[in-house]
């Protein structure tokens, strides 16, 4: 099974997170995160493990053919204008 670079953007969307927000949560500069993710033939296991942990997903998700349906894009009803918000672990 090979790393699938299409999974991360979809997972971020499902978690209402941007790449910039993810890099902040990981304590990485956005450019460093992009560099790690564009490594050949695939990103290091350590960075993938940290991303998976931050997104509350299993590590193997990045090696699947496609992202399984994540049905937890729920608006934050605590705000005066409910909308999907970035999730915390």
C-alpha cells in the first residue's frame, strides 16, 4: 500500500481545518509541513502519525485508496452564528 496524498486535504475538510491551522497545531511552520508532506516517496511516518493523532484518525487512513466517509462535520451551535469549526482532539 502506498501513501495517498489526496487523503489529507479531504480529512482536513472533514475536520474543518486548514493546512495552516494543522501546521500550528503540530508546532511546525507551514512551509516545513509542506516540505515534509512532499517528501519522496512519502512523508516520514512520524509526521503522518502526528497528523493522524491531531485529526483523531488511524495512521493507516493515509494509505487507503480513498477516505472513508467522516460524518462529523457538525456546526458549532454554541456560537451566535452556527457554522462548522475546527475540531479539537
